[in-house]
């Protein structure tokens, strides 16, 4: 059993050993216990310190924690209200980090840090367990829209500002890149003197080219310097994130512009072109681009490209946009029509790879020949029908019907794929044109009707429409004409159109016939004049002093008497 004297001596020794403990100091402690939420640390005081486990996570020391391990802690208070000591591992690390970072800042040295996430106007960076801020303006030498590729990456930084009282540290990645760029540009300038080749990673695409990371400085390979053949976009040849060899074409001394070439590392396909392709020969190719005026085709295994003009696509399909017949990526056969070495242009033909169907057409078909065929297409101006497997002919809407004046009603009667009978009106191999007719299969009813009619004959007509200029009438249910207002009566006061109604039957005299242009004119006025003249001749004369009223009276009496008999 320990005596009171021995206990007092031990107690004095304990307090003597703790005499160096005070608040705001960093000391070493030993881990006694680890739980899910807290780490218990012995610092040789009368009570153990309880540190939230989260602090070890924040400092990056949570993975290797174990009992008996020595850790640094910062004494915040020796005793709180409950008499417990308050210590912090995170603050101990932060204070030590601040001391080191201050020396780095004072000496204008650089430091590595880990980018942990996005901030409102920049990125959060963890440096030696301490939080720092990387503004957007200090991320890169050029404005950066997307910073996601930098998250969770380690970078080198320059400290721009430190404020311990506010806990603020501002760093720059841009300053590092600028210095790196200067060094790289210096090396590239040296290389450019000898047309050197550099390795770079494709960063981004634009419509005019691709930006390439040369290891801290960007270069541009223009679209025209990517491939000897035509391409529509850099992605046709290059791939973002992939490394390629590029040739340095130009480096401007007063700016950071570096022009690169990719195609220049390959032989120009136009060199010794006469050994690669021959005029009038047929080659395999692939369509790479389609325009309003034709299609560009890359010749297989030749790294050469030529243009098929729209006129050289098809013998029979005219005035059709190339994209209605061809498609990018199609494999086709083409014939070399022309090679212009000076302008580096190749003219190609697709239709020339097949026999011209127009060459012997007149030996197979004749004008006025009647054939049975199929409707291929219907347009606003007519119907296209098949002549043979390669050539179509047009039935103009005016050649559909004798009775339909403008052909619009007749157009609606036909359907694609319908079998019809037509007569060949014209074959013109030079203009590559075939004209068909349907109405010509039967006699012109206009000619048939007027074959036995003459000027002065009286015809019956039906009023179909009334307008200010006169009345439109139909004769024999299909022949139409207009009786002008002044021809409605010989008396001006009776030329009023209100006297007439649609559907009304009238008699009129033929005043003119034009068989060539299928036109004729009618006149009620002339009919009245002729009838009046006939009455005058029969019942009296102007010299006898008889008036028209008396003559008409006589004619009516005679007519009445004949009826009574």
C-alpha cells in the first residue's frame, strides 16, 4: 500500500511533466482508440483528447490510422466547460502547412496541389492539407469554358496571395503554363528552322481546323492541311484526345500562333500523278461530299479526289439535285474525264461508265408510235412516264386532254404506278428529251365539231359564268368561249349582263373560227342584226317608209295566222 507521502511525490512528478502543456501549441500525441466518429488521443494530460475522425479525412490521413500511432495535435483549450481538453489534428496540420507555404510564397517557389472541386468563380485546391482558391482567370493561358477535366488532378501552382487572418490562399496555374509555354515555344522556334516534326494531342475541333496541345502550348492545324483530299470536318481524319505527329509549318515571332501540318508528312498524291491514274479509265471510289453542283469522290487507294459534275451523274435523270440520287459514303465507279495538273483538279463521270441509252433510241422508237407504259412521277406541269428502263418521257399537262383548257383537272386523274397508253410526239437525242401525248390518241373534238360549221352559222350555247367583260359559254358541252359585252346586243342599253343567268340557254352566231389555235367567237349582236335584216327583206324595206315596229307586227300576225290554220 502506497503511503500518503509517496502518493504526493508521484502527483508532483505528474504535474511537473505537464508543466510544458499550454493552449495554442502543437504537440505529439498517441492514438488510444479509433471509432467510426472519433479518434481518442493521449497527450499525457489528465484527460484524453477526442478528435472527430472527419479531421483525419480532411487532411488525407484517414486510411492508415491505427492505435499506438503518433499524431500531431493542436491544443485549443486545456479545459472546456466540462473539464475536457480540446485538441485538433486538422489545425495542427494546417498551421504547419501555413508555415511551409509562407516560406514557399516568400521565396517565390512553386508547389503541387490537388484540385478537389468547383467553386463559384474558380476551383478549390488542396495544398499540404490546406484549402486554396484557383480563380477562373488563373486556370489557363486562354479562357476555359469546361474545367471538368481538371477535377481530381494534381497540378503545379504559384502562390499569388496569402492572408492567414482570413485563411485565404490564392494560387495560379496560368503562371506555370505561361513559363512552360515560353520554354516550349523557344524549343519549337529552334525546331522550326529545320522543318521539324513534333508530337501533339488533339484538344478541340473547329469548323476550320483542330487545336493541338504540344505539351503546354497550342498549335493549329488548318482544315486544308489535314488531308490532301477534301474533308468536311477535322473529325473525318483526326480524333480528340489522340496523339499524332505534325510538321511545323510556321511560328510567328510576335505571337503564340503555331501553324501545323498533318498531310505534309505524307507524299503529295499529285506528284507523278500520271503513274497513278489514266484519262478515260474507270476506277472505284467513295462519295465524300455532295454539293448543289455535283459530288466529290475519293478514288480508292489513290488518296486523290475528283468532282462528278451534276451533268455527268446520269444519262436520263436531269435537273435533279445530286443528293436525290447519291449519298455520302456510297461506293461507286467513275471514269476519268479530265486531269488538270496545274489546278490540281480531276473531272469524273458516273454516267460515262455505262452505255449512253440515247445513242440508238431512234432505231428503237419512232414519232407517232403508240406504246403502253407506266406513270413514274407526277409534277405540277405534267406526268412523267417510262419509255424504257433508262429513259422517261413527259406528258405535258396541255397534252392530257382536248377539253381541259389548262390541264389542271386532268392531272388529278393520274396516279404513280398506273398503266397508261401514250403516243410519242417527239424524240430529241441531242437534247435528251422525249415528249408523250394522251389527247393525241383521239381526234380533236374541236376540229370534228367545226368540220361542218362555218362563219355565220347559228349555234346553241349554255352560260357557264358571268363577269364584267361579258359571259362565258359552253358549246356542245365541251367547247368554251367568251361572248364579249359589246357582242351581247346591237343596242347598247341592252348589253347589260344582268339580263343573263348561269345555266341559261342562248343562241348566237359564229363570228370567227381559228382551227389552228382552236379558237372561235360568238355574237348575239350579229344574230340580232341578221334577223332584223331578214325581216326587213321579207316584210318591207327602208325606202317604203315602213318602220321596224310595223314589220315586226306583220311578222307576228302572219305567225299567229299560220298557227290558227
